């Protein structure tokens, strides 16, 4: 199986792909639609909040022409992608007006996880805790934030970094937590934060401390830590005098011309 999406959607797809393989349900990949490799997939899941993303629409049409089974997960029914897929799943309760995608991303992740037969009760409970999780003022003031995760949390770390970049024009980076030592730690210094989605690898927090940077380690499931990162993106945006719902140079959906 492959999961396809742009921006946020491909990062959610990366997390789900790791989770699906760990659940023993087969090889699972995540791709951008413009970088799709024509392998022998049994099914392709297309993620598009708006159901209008041009790159996804074009791929959906080509997949249909080749007879590959497709499923669209969206928050808006009957968009341009819908006629090209075998099945459309509409998470209309996850629709949102903001340009920056948050609710649909987390909802799609929980939906896909539950579809694997995995109990999501503990994740949902932690997300509720995340809504009231205190934001350290040092996180809001930091001049740089790096988001780290392992396994299914790597894709979520990429998404957390994207949210802060989009909403607050922040300098953010994201990596596999184990790979952070292999170069990226060189930018760590006082006034910067390393934010973990999930538990950190042994010894890494101590090593970060030696650089003078702060480590944000939350006792939350990775998806719930993403929600805290979403809230952090809003706080940083507002502190900078921006509108977190309407970041510069972005639209709610990317629709390309011919």
C-alpha cells in the first residue's frame, strides 16, 4: 500500500506507514504525488483535506487509468479528486477554516490508526491533556526549535516543524531522534529548543544539555505532543504579531493552472 499527499498529508502518511508495517499489515510507503514511483501497489490512499489539490488530482486520474484501487480521505465531499477514486471517505467533522492544517491532520491519523484495529483511547486521552498542557515561555521565545521523533513519530516531528514554520515564520528543523547526533546537533546552543515527540533516546537529553539548548520532553503520546506543537505554533505566531490562520504566501489549497 502507498499513502500519497502534499505537505502535512505526506507527513501523516509517513507516520501511518510506519505504524501499519509495525502492525504486520504489509509493506507501506508514503509519497508526494509528484514523486510517485510506479511500483506494484495493491491500493493507494490519497490524503487531501480540501479534496482539490491539483497534484493529487492528477495522480488520482492516472491511477484510475491504470486500474489501481484508490481511496480518498478528505474533509470535503465531491471535490475534483473524488470522480477519480474508487472510495471517498469524508471526515467532515475535521473540516477547518484555517489555511494552516491541524484538526484534519490529527483526525486522519486517528482514523487510519483505528482502521488498523489499534485501540486509540490512550492517544485520544493524551490529546485532551495536550489541549491544556502548559507552554513554557522559553519555547515561545526560542530563536530556533528542532523537533525529534522515532518510528511513527518521525513523520509527526516533520509535521510539527512545518506547523511552526507556516504559522510563525520560525526557523525549525526536524529529524529522526537517533540521527540528530550525526550533524544537526551542531546548531544547538542557548536560546534554542529541542522538542521531542515521544520519549528521547538514552543519553540524548544529557548531550543536548551540554550545548546549552533546552530539551522539551513531554509525558504524552507522540500525536498529543504534535497538538502541543500546534498550540506552540499559534503562540509563537501571535507573539510575533502574525495571524496564525493566514500565513503569508499560503492558501488553504494548492490549485495549479494547466
